[in-house]
């Protein structure tokens, strides 16, 4: 008997930088990490690549526009919560628009913060990704895993 293969969710995370700051949002009413600060993000849809998903999710959540070619890869994570997730983190400082909360039923805070003065509580794995962005790679370089016993 063979062991079934994992079928993880794939998520894209958006690390928007401007003048030494990064855009974060406070999760609200989602049932997952509510009240914690995180990054604009979302699941990749079937038939969509991770860069297109990052651009789509960012626009849906904040109204900011980033062209898929303007993203740069930062790190990857393989996490286990109530599901298995592969997270891909991308960054850019090339965007247009002014950020605003476009999904008030899921987010109750959105702002740029200095990288050395991030709001609390910050979701732990988001802190790991921001460390990668700042060149402080985890033990395995640009890869991090958590939730595996």
C-alpha cells in the first residue's frame, strides 16, 4: 500500500516596500490569526501562476497594482496548520495606487510600517519571511517549514 501524496494549498504573499517600510494588514473576522498583522496574500487559483495570484490578491485586498513581472522571489515555506500550505513570498517596490482596505470584513488595519518597528502581534511566520527579505535567512536559507511534528 502506498502513502497518499500531499495536495497542499498554494498561497502567494505580497511584500510591498516603500522608503524603508513594508505594507502590513491586520486580520479580522477570518477565523485564522485574527487580530495579528500579516501581509496581503491569498490562495493561487487553478490555472493561475503564483505571480499573477500575488498581483490579483494585492489589488483585491488593497487596490494597489503590481505587474506580475515586477515581483521578486524572497522565500518559500511549507507549513502545516489545519491544512498543508506552500507559501511563496514575493517583494516589489514598484506599484501604483494608494493602499486602502478593500475587504473590511477580513481586515481592520492596513499601513506601511518601518521594517524595524513592525506592529504587534505580528504572525510568527510573517516575521520569518521579513527576516528573509532583510537578508537574515532561516536555517535552510530561503526555505522555512513549521507545524511538522
